[in-house]
C-alpha cells in the first residue's frame, strides 16, 4: 500500500539492465515514501543504481516490477501524454551535468518547462526571471550555458527544476561535477530553497556532507534501500 | 504546445554550433542539395518554357491565332470570308477576320540577287512589302529599296528550256522585320491582299482566312466553337465541301508535343536527382536526431510529450526543406536573370527556329516545384522523427 500523505512513493521496485547473458539486476525491491518538504539523500557506491532509481521515480523509465505513485496516483496507468504532463507539473530534475540546452540562453532554459506546459513565452520568461533572481544569476540570464561557470550552470539547472513548482525534485549528484566553492553555493541554495518552498527533494549523492545536511539518509546497496 | 519553443528547438538545432562539425556539414550539404535540385528543375522549366514561348510568340505575331482553311486544298472565296466574318462575330472572343492569299514566288534584289520567297497577302496590310530580315540581307535591300517579285504560279518552260514566268512585279520595301522564326525571316514577303492578287492574277481567291482574337483569349476553344458553326453551315446543310477552323498552333502540334516530351523526360531526371537530395536530408535528420538524443531526453524529463518531440523533429526537417527550397528558388531566379542579362544563349536559327534562348521564370512552376519538394521533405522527416522517440527518456539521458 502506498502512503496517502506521500508526494512520491515507490513500492517494491525492481529493475534489470538487459545485457543478454550478463543481465544486471540493479534494483531488487526498493520501496520509499517522500513527503512534502522532506529532504532525503540516497548514497551508494557507483553503479549501485542511484541514477536508475531516480529515473524510475521520475517516470523516465518504467520499473520492471513494482509501482510508483505521484500524489497517490499510479502514473503508469495513464497514457504517455498524460504522464508527460505529470512529469512537467509534479517533478523537477537536476542532473550531474546541468543538461541545459546549449542553443538556448540561461533564461530560455529556465523558462522551458513553462513553455512545454503551454504557457506563453512572455509569461514563461517572467516566471523564469523570478527564479533566476532567487538563485542569484539574473545578470547571466542572456548568456548561453557555454558562457557561464559550472556553478552558475548548475544554479540555472536548479531554477529550471523549480520553475513549475513541482512537489518533488529529483537531484542526481547535483554537485558531483563542481569545485568546492561552487559545491558549497549550490548545496546551500538547494537546501535553502527546499525548506522555503516546502518541496520534497530526493538527492542521489556521493557527498557525505550534503547527505548529512539532509533530513534523512538512505543507503542503496546490492539493490536494496536501507537506513544506515 | 508552445509554437515558439517548437520553432526555436528545430531551427536552432539545425545550425547549432554545438553539434559536431560533421553533422553540421551534412545538414548544410543536404540543404544545398535540395537548393540545387529545386534550382535545376526551375531553371530547366524556365528555359524550356522560354524556348517554346519564343516559338509560340513568334508564330502568333506573324499568324492569326485561328486559321480557317479548306482541308482538301480547295480555294476559298469572298462568300466563305463573309460567312466566317458572320459566324466569328457571334463569338465574343473574336475581333475580326482577315483574308489571306499565300503563294510561293521568286524575288530579286540588288545586283541580281535572287531568292525563293513566300508572298503572303493579307487584307489588313497596307501598300508595299515587309521583308524578313534574313531575306533582306540575302537580297541586299533595306527599307525604301525595291525588289522584283516573279510569280511561279503560271510559269512555263519554253522550247529552248527557259522558264517563262507569268508576272514580274516591282515592290517597294517599306520595312525589314525580325519575325522571330528563322523560316519567316528567310522567306516571308508580307504584302496587301490586293498586291498578292495582282501578282498571282487571282482576283477572288483566298487561300485561308485568319480570325483574330481578343488579348488573352485561348484559341483552342474559340477555333472549336467556330469549327462547329462552320460544319453546321456547310455539311449539315448538305454542301459537299466544308471549311475547317483550327488554332494555328495545331499546324505545329508535333513540334510542341516533342518539346513537351523532352521537357517531361528532363523534369523526371532532375526530379529524381532532387529525390536523392531529399534522401540525403533524411540521413542528415537521423544524424541530428542522434546528436540531440540527449537533448530529447532532457526535454522529455521536463515534460515534453512524444507529440511535441515528434512535431519538433518534423519541423526541423521542414525548416531544412524550406531553407533548401527558398535558396533553390532564389538561385533559379538569379540564374535565369543572369543568363538572360549577361550570358545570352545564341541558337542556330536554321535548326531551332529562334536565334535567342531566354529563360522565362514562371511563378506557377516555382510554386509547384516548391510545394512538391516540401511535401517530400515532410515524408522523409517522419522516420527520423520516429527514431527520436524510439528511446525511453532515461536511455536518452544516459547517452553521452
């Protein structure tokens, strides 16, 4: 049964990478609940399946077995178009390598989820502008991703993840590619925004410092999620 | 679906400086291929249309658009002219009829130069003779000179073997004209029908009746209508002989059919070359889709639906096609104008009838070629668009 109060739930999630004779069973029955405003860190060695778990919880791939619930609803019971809307409205992603589209300015990148939702470009840019101010890179709005620093790119990626005010943000090693100074800025910003906006964050990380600053820590080991 | 986003995604990714140089090169190459194919098709049609148009215009200038004649070779008379005038006046597109008497003759000019000529007498011409430009050159005469024309109609051979012509008539050359068609330029002597009748001693005879039409009228339906009226007047009333009306171009239908076939064959060959360029577009779109596979994963993660990704990909193909088509049309316009203006093509008039080949850019042809190309662009964009949806967003995001 899924927890009705949870904004995101996973139940008995299994996933195998099909490589013929070398099939890799990375998740062997993972379950978790994420509540509004909760900050949860997931740690585990490389290849343990942290990114895969985030992709499955973020509806980017379908679990081989088990269920995912967003706001108590099973998104795999609706068609892909509806599922895309759920991804757009309820989920935000922050990736290790910012994943900003190089052909668009920082401002346009942040406005993109709003435009995907059908919002007019003008309104989307206004909404994105507010987020850019909040993450402190409004002065870099007109620059292209290649023209700003790694820390600024990741702040833009964070703004993009938050611009639709999703109930859950899934961050996959968000500071894994940054220097210490940028890491500190992005971590502080992320945790501060999460608390202020009462949004649930599930953060896959190798950083013990970041994990300790989150409210809850989970370890992914040999395909199972457990408290440390 | 935000149209700005779809347009920006498809447009910017085509010319993105962030994708590999090879993919960009292949993309530009496929746009260039489409442009060259479209330009080649339009240029071909422009010059073939220009060639056929020049012949038609020249024939139209010298000949009435509708010809009434006796298919059996019988001579026409004033009664026939009166009937044709009466019947033609019932058709709104006609402006009148002219009597024509046309016979071969021999003309001599300055210093004893002699040439075989075709004397054409028309009831709407004034006194004096108008000569084709090459004929005037051959006879060594110009406007204001006099030529002597001998009718061969009543020629006999004497017992001594000399040719005795019936009539020799001096004619004042009022002007020398380029009739456009080499055959006319080398042989035509245009005079009034009175002069022709005097020369050939045929007081009442008419060899054909020409019917003139209003500007822009199509001679084919008018000649069909007039022919039908003539049949009713002659055959249906029991007369053994009837006269027939046909568009003048029908005398040259074989030529135009042959040229039409040649144009069709060349169009097919060039269209196939354009199709190859469009297949190249498909390859380029596959490469761009592969190059932006990761971007597609990001877009899907942000909530872009498969329909949005598909439409974006199709728009990308369409925008490349439109870029190619617009460049091709511009290239064709430039090529036709440039050839006409700076590199005029001279033809051997004795072979091709006309001396200059000039292109006539046709908007209808350009629109037809462009629309057909864009439709094929849409079709070849479908497979790359589907390929961009073949991976789950997670798989696309792992692709780096």
